[in-house]
C-alpha cells in the first residue's frame, strides 16, 4: 500500500517492490499506474 500512495504523491507511473523471504530467497514486483 505504501508504494501506491507514493506513486500518487510523486505522480509517478512505475514503481518496484522487493520482498525478502529468507533462506536466500526473494521476489520483486513492478507496478504501473494506469
């Protein structure tokens, strides 16, 4: 939710999030405002 608020506040079109799962695993996601 924090990313979406920042995208609106900065009037940005794209943002990226990263998540640490532990044990060397991880994931990332790219969001685009439509």
